[in-house]
C-alpha cells in the first residue's frame, strides 16, 4: 500500500532533493530503527511517515531495523507489534526485517580494530566512578587510570568479557576520544557492556552487548543508509556518530539529520511511563484505546489515512514547536470518518417511548442511505414500531425555552420518521421517569406538519428490533496538558477518572452485522469503531473514536 496524501515540503525533503539533483546522492536509503522494548506511539508515527514517506516519494527505499542491543528489556511481542503497526500505516520496508544483532560479529571486530589503533580500552571503573570521572557541563572529565592499557591487554580482556568471565559491572569497553571535550558524549563513551542475558535473536552467544551509539551509525553504514533521520535529542550525539564512521573501515558514511520530535498535549510518549501504565494495570495493555500507541489508536478507531494526514499537518521542522494541540489529531480522524464512515442510530442512555396511537402489531421499515453523500454505500433498513427508545438527554420535564428536543406537550421529529408529541410522563415508585407516552402525527412522514414549526430532530431505535451494544466512551487519559511537566508531582496524579465510561446501549438492527474494526457515525453522537478484540456476533462492543464537534476546524476558521 502506498501513501496517498500529497507530500508537504519540509527542510529534510528539500535538502535530499538538492543532493539528488546535485549528484551527491543517487538513491536515497532511509531506515526506521525502533527499540523493541515497547509498542510504537504517535511520535514514532511521525518518524515512520517521514522516513518511509521520503523514500517512497523520491524513488528510494526504507529499511526496518530493530535496535536490539538491550536484551533485558526486549520481547518478541514488541517486535511483532512494531512490524504490524508499520504495515497497518500503509508502508512497506525494503528487503527483510533487519536487526542490529545481525551485525554483532562485525561490531565486535570493529571494537578490536579500535583497540589495535589505540582508540578503545577496557575500563574497570564502576558505573558511579565513570560518572564521577566524566565531569560536568562546566568542568572537564579526567582520564580513567585504565585508559593507557596496552593493546594486547585490552584485546585479551575484551575476549574474556565476551566469554562471560566477568560480572556485569566489573568492566566496560570505552572509546578513547577526549575527556576534556565540551561535548560530554565524546568523553570516552562506553561502547560495550557485560550483560548475562539471553537475546531473542542470538540466544546465549553473547555476554557483551554494544551500546546504541556504537551500534547505530555502523549499522547504517553496513546497510548503505544515505540519511540517518532522527529527533533533536540526538543532535549532541552526531559528533560521536561521525567519529565512529571516521575511525572505522566502514563501507559507507551516512549523514545524520535531526528534526523536532512530536509533543502532543494531554499525552505522554515516554516508553518508560507508558510501560508503567501497563504494568500497574492502569490501562488494559499497550493497545488500550486511551494509550497514544499506534495499536491503541487503531483499536480506538483511528485510520491509517488519518494518522498520516495528522503527521502531514504538523509538518517537519528543526525548531521545537512546543505542544501540538490534540484537536489537530481529532480533526484528522473526524475529517476522514465524515467522508467514509456509514451512518447508524444508537441510543446510549435508553428512555422508553410508547406511541399510544400506534397499534401493537404496527411496523414500518424505512430505507435509509448508508451515507448521505455516498451513493456507493448500501442502503440500510430501519424498522419503526409502537415502542421506541430515545436518549435520556433528548427529554426534559422542565425544559427551557430554547430546548428544541422532547418535553411534555412539545413536539419533535424522529430522524427519518414522523413528528411525535409527548403527552404523558410515567414515573416509577421512586419518582424516576420510566417511560414516556407519546402520539404520532402520521401526516408528517417526509414533510412538515401543517401550521406549526418543529425545530428538533432526535435519533431513536425500535425497542422490538434494536440490538444491545456495549459502548465504551473514551476520553483523554490525563486532565492536564503536560502530565509530566512538574517533576515534583507524580504524573499519575493527573489521571482522568472519566477517561472510560461504559454504557449499555441499543443500536439499530444494521449494527448487528458490524465486524471488528468497522467504523460508523452514530448519528448525533459521534464516531465509533467495533472493538477489534472484544466484538463478536453475540457481543457487540463499540469504542468511541471521537465526538462530532471539531474544535480545530473552528480554530482554523478564526485564524
């Protein structure tokens, strides 16, 4: 599947186009290199759209490579989910799925090369001592007492580390660069750590694992990546990325370009914090529809096209643009579903109506368009009978003047049907309204009543034909724009207690045919998606994707 959205200009695309036109690059090769230590989130979607999109638009290719250098935190389940997310978004990676672990033998050989060149050494300092020796942003570091070990001793210790002779914190391998560099990343960075952990790809072959900084650029070079596109937090790592490429016999020299990461309000994208939400069972797994993960958004009802459109709307810049309004994201999905989601009626809070001038055996069936602007969508059958359900919010016993829905003695039109009048309110022993008795004006089907104006139109479902539906009303998981902004306050204190409300609703009969991930506009209510895991023919479960109001569209009009 290809990306059908029109590519918007951005500084990276412009630079790459200039390089292609100038002959510096013949074919662009990008990569998307996630760590398999969690599910992908909306920030990753921006990177996916950028890396795969550039390659697609400019006749190049994009690799999917897992940065699997920390086996203690990685799982096959994460690998499978990431592959599924990329495919679902509509992108295809070039060649096989790649792993940094595919290159462990070559990386080890390059570590030996650095040692032979006097540019790497085995260090016995503890993690705390390494931190102390590294210095600060204002003070230079000082060299480790093990920095001048001989080539032979370093190579011997490296081999013994590989064989598992030492404990996990006993030794590390460090590049020998400059302990006085103003860039702390160049102060003899660690390139290998001892890890007595089984790896999901290599098993128990290795007892040492390379660092991200040592792995990433060299993996790019091995694969012939032309442009290593990453977020701004790696800008300070670029000199180190280039140092390794310049000091190793690599087959290619990729170019690193940074762009501003996505920061979305009311949302967290820290994998550590998202994992905490999962581990503490605050949410129902990584694909909980309240999570900003791609799989969570998919389960909630977002479409691949809407996520790609959102990534296009926010653009690609080098400057940190601050928080992105989540209304932009909901605008993208609402616009997509407005055009493509079939319509149906569903009553979330049922209130029974008895039409007293309709016989008990009376039944009509209306042929109603699946979508008001789409002739290609199947017509749906909506039965009408003596007993109906309307939404409790569409009735008020003491209604104000501008309440144009149902009230005692007032009229309202049933969507696609007749005008009805509320004649009597029936209450139970506790004084709660149990049902309404109404009458039908049979001369109002498809036309206005004679001599009077009826402004209100409400949705409804036949009591005899409606299907029971579990509706899950999702909202933002947090109540503040930046849940983790205040370092002195636990971000969990900002959890929204109303982020999930479950309703036992009644839907029109056409919804009985809904399959997992089918999407609908419930008229006058919002856009909903049949849950991809829990929906069965016997148990319909719908997740609210987004409401009908579009605050972002209003903001754009004001601007």
